[in-house]
């Protein structure tokens, strides 16, 4: 059995669950803000971005996912800045 610590740090699975819960409650901004805070835990990477996009698409927020991927104008502008 694994010991739990009061000071455990979240991992990618924790953030994936957060993305899905926020997006399922239509709290898209909060999900995106959570993705941006992943830098604090050295977890912000392409895999985490894919998890966010996956959650957005799964819960029918495809337009928001598209805007994150391609920018609001539809061109391949700055996608990720990390």
C-alpha cells in the first residue's frame, strides 16, 4: 500500500480529471486557467495540452478547442507559449 502525504503534489492525471470536471460543468475558462497554472508544477507540456483539448471536445466545446489550437482568427497563430 502506498503512503499518502499531506504534501502530495498533483500529477498529470489529477489535472486531466480537473479539466474534465470543469469542462463538463461548462467552466471552460477555469479549465484553461488550470492548464496555465500547470507551470507551477512543471507539468505544462504538449500531453497536458492534448488532455485539455480532449476534454473540451468530449464535452462539446469544440469551438473553444479550435480557438485554443488555431487562434480566434482561424490562422495558426501562437498556439502555445511555454
